[in-house]
C-alpha cells in the first residue's frame, strides 16, 4: 500500500505522518511507502529519515507526476492556504486551494482510467464552509444537512472542493471522503496566517512566557478540537468502510468532526486556572474587526451524531485540551519553545 500526505510538514500533516509511522498500517494493511509532499520540508524531522518514507519537495501542482508515478492507494490532501491569507489575496487562495485540488483530482482520475487502483482521497475541509446569510439564520446546532453559506473566500474554496470530490466519487474516479475540521487548538510553534490562529496564540504564547493579543470579544463562542482528536478524526474518516450502521461511512456527505464549544472568556479562565495569574495576564484584549468578522461567521455549536456513529467524540472540556498541549510539548513552556517556520495548513 502506498499512502500520500500533502502538506505533510504542516502541523497536522506531521502529526498524521508520525501516527501512521507508529502503526505502519492503514486499515490493517501494511504501508509499503509513505509519501510526504510539501512545499517546505522542515530540517531534520524524524519522519523524514524513516526508511518507509519518500519525500516530494516543491509546489504540489509541479510534483503530481512524481506523486502518481507509482500507484497511489490512499491520499490525505491537507495542503492549503489558510483563511486570513485567502481573504487578503484572492488569487493565492484560488491557486493554492481550488486549482491545486482540481489538478490532484485529475491525476487521481487518470490513474483510475488507466486501470490502476481507485485512490481513496481524504480531503481536509473546514467549518468555514458554514455561515449565516441574509434571510437564512443558522439552526441552533449545525449538522451535515445544514446548507453551507460560507462568508469567506477560504470557506468558499473549501466548499467548491468538497463538491468536486463528491462528484468524482459519484462517477467512480476516486473514493473521496471529506472531514470538516473544527479550529484545531493548541497548535505549537509560531503563528500561521489563519484568522483563527489567535485561539492557539492566547494559550501557547503565555505558557511560553510571551505576550499575546486576543482580537475578538471575550463572549465569542468557538468550536474547537485538540490536535489529538483532529488527527483521530482524519484517520477514522479515511479508514472507515462504506455502508450503513455504526462505524461505517454512509453516502457522500462530509463528516463534521466533533466540536467542543467554548467561549474565549472560558479559554482564558482555564489558562488562569492551569497556569496562574502571571501567565494569564500576558494576554491583552485588542479588537481586530477583520479577524472577528471572519471567526464570528463560523458556527460554534454542532450536532455531532454523524461523527459519533463513526465512534468519534469531542474533547471533554478545554482544560483537557490545555493539558494535552502541556504533555505533548513540555519544551514549549516557560520560554523554551523551539523556533518553527510559519506553516500553511488547513
């Protein structure tokens, strides 16, 4: 079995690769090659030197011929430009998110047409496909049956890709699966260009002894997922057998990964409880209407029944999210966080 991860040296891509290399299987089948594709390869990561790994470095559209030079059985498509940079640069978002995904789907389709295996493609989408529109208020809890009305270019690009994947699946070109990620918090390393990046920054920076700015009102509610739960969700949706009943993936609808709903004020209160006043006081409130407009357009309360049928559950509370971060990144506390390059991840 040959498995490919695009955006493999982004935060979630690296965690996903690490998890697959620990088990060395996908769906119980041994992985023969794990292809890690990214524009930027971080220096010296352990996954890069694993004998199971092949590295593909460069712009994805330029390297698809190399990726598909041998049959691809499973492909996790995580590479993307993120929300705020797509809003700032429309053309960048269209190239990185829509054009690249379409080119990837064409390469997968060509493999199938040539008699190769039908690739199983897991696309990492986002809660940003949702939003309230005039005359269309959102329901109390969002489900996969809720009409997506994205309020950002990023959300629109993700929604278009979802529909392309569903149609390619209907036509038998691929076996496509879509997992909609909640805002993943707490991310280690340096901030990226996502509008939601502050939701990690207001925890990560103070724990490292650094100041942080919160650009939204404290009572704003958000839908979160810890990195552990996010990777579990991606793997679960990708590995699930199709069919009806518990543990099976029914139809072509996306799966909204489970959401923990929490207010920004509750996040800061948890930081204070876990790390103390001196750490929590490093956060300064400073409104940024552009950031709040994007983040506030995303829903905060989700109906998790479709994910629950696959065995997925949200994080129990935000304290557990912070504790996971402290456990996974002990060197990132009290000013010892290693410098990492800013990443483009979904």
